[in-house]
């Protein structure tokens, strides 16, 4: 818990929510991989992060719950020389969050990738 996200949407009793960081290296090619376990009656909301491929291009599908609805597709370009970090920013119009009480899952379609996300857990 190194920083705080003071967005009005997430204010809680006049305070802020801690931002947690998760890095998965490597994120294997697989379906229905649990990233963040469900928290009873709370939503998990990604507020930013980065990803890069360990080779060929891949597509990551972020899901609401185990084998649940895809809430975000991340297209990761091929990486042939260096390992560029591809940031993805979340705006108020581009929300990546689970429904209350669901875990955050991911599918990786093609090649191992490195994923780092910043997220909060809150009651809606």
C-alpha cells in the first residue's frame, strides 16, 4: 500500500482507498487464471497498470469471476527487440472492475506476458 487513489467515485467516509499492486511474471498462456481472489460484498477495480509480451503478440481477456463476462481486452503487441512496458490507464469512462463478491480472472491467448496492475477494493 504505497499510494492512495483520491477519486470522488471511491471516497469512503471522507477518506481514500489504498492502492494495491500485483505483478505476474510470467503470466502463462492459460484460461481462467485467478489474479485477485474475491472479497465478500466488495468490488475489485483496476486503476492502472502495464503489460508487455515475452515475444509474439497476445490478447489478454480480463474477466469478472471464474469464466465470467469479459470486462476488458488488452491487445499486447509483439516484442522482438526490447521489452517495452505498455501502460494502460483507466479513465472514468473506461472502468475495469468486478461485480461485488467476484474475483478478477484473466485469459492469455498466445504467449507468456508480464502484467502489473494497480487496484483498489471497495464497497459500492
